[in-house]
C-alpha cells in the first residue's frame, strides 16, 4: 500500500513539475515583443486597403499590382537583419533628406528610394554607380557634382541629395507623375519615355518593364510600409537603438592640403573619423590647383564620439 501511494505521489509530482514548467515558459513568452506567433511562424502579410506613393494612389484593385506589392513586402519583412539595420539607420539620414526635399518641394516618400538604391550607405555598384543616390559619373557631372581623382561629391550625402532632387524635378517636368519619376530613376528617362511611346501607356502600373524596374516602385512601397509601421511587421526597436544624427560644423578650405591626416589631428580627430564625415575626399591630400573652396565637416566636440554621446 505504501509503495502504491509513493508511486502515485511521484507521478503527481512529475505532472505538477511539467505543468509548472509549461506555465513558466508561456509566461516568459508573453514578454517577447510581437507575440510568440511572429517568432515561430512565417505568416502571410496583410496588404493595406489603400496606399499612396508621393500622394499618388497605388491601384491595389489590379491583381498584378497587389501581387507585386505582396512579393516585395514579404521579401523585405523576412529579410530580418538587413531591414532591421536599415530602420535603425534611417533616423540618422532621413532628417537630412527631409530638410533638403522641402527646399525643392520633393515628396518625402522619395527618401525610401534611397533606402533601396544604396541601403543608406556610400556603396559602389558593379556598373560604377556610386554613393547614397547611386549616380553614374557622367550623370553626376550633369547635375553639378564634382567627380575626379581627389574629390568625388557622389560620396557627399548633402550635395548628392541636392543633385538627386534636381534629377527628380527634371524628370517631373517630363512626366508630371511622381511614380514615373521614381521608375525613371532606375530605368533612365530615355527608357521610360521609349516605353510610354511604344506601349501607349502613361502609368507605371500599366507598363511592361524589365524585371528590375517592374519591381522597383513596389520595393519602395514595401519599405515605406515597413518603416512607417515597423511593429506591424515584427520589428520591435527600442528608442535607444536608433542611430542618432551627429552634429557637425564646417571648416572652409581653399588651399592645398598636404595631408588630411595632419589636418584631422589639428581638430583632435583620427584620420578614420575624419573620413567618416568627409568620404568625398578621395585622396590623403588635396592639390586644389583651381583654388576652389571646399567645406569640410568636423563633428562638434567632444570628438571622441561614443555610443553614449549618440543616445544608445
């Protein structure tokens, strides 16, 4: 009898331990942001009933428009690490874009174009497109960016953003349609103009385009949706995790500079930190034979910038 009672008691203890552990796990999962479902299931994403780009309506009632958006929304939502980093970086660079866009009356949605062009980084494509806005050399010069051995202003975020705005306005004069302006940034104005003529179409959504361009605007729209509503797509970011803008001031230089490293040292900067703020200076020196005046960006003190200084 005692043995039977002991066995029953042992079974009850094991059951209580199992139930207790399961309850503890479920309680712990309540603290996971987004809910357990988002962490353990890949789910289809809800397409909004209405959507606009630069104030222009996206015709989501057309099946291939809806399916194209669904594709890009899934790709960018479940590309977790890259999208998470882009959301965090956006708070450093979007204020720069927004300020410049206002000067040209460019719709704010064009900042998402930069996200898909370069990932908010000074990158170089296989074709040679360079910088945040991915200008080719000749196009950059056409829009008043200096590009040579010593200076390449495609790497200057502020100046290249001004150039991008000039490009957008130039395209808008041709089409009167911001969605076509965005598409033309990828396909080129000649490419879009040719297809308008060949296909008798005046809407991006009605055009048969090369794969990259046919996906281009939908990638922008997907990024817009995710960035504006990150938690709806499973991205939970603390305020302290966003990258902060870094205040700088300008130093005018109109002479030759034998060593930018020596120049940086005068301001208490390492050459690496100096180059972070001035990536458009492509050599360790500046001959400056034309005696042009350049504005050099220097971070405001303290120069030993740490993550605490930036708020995270």
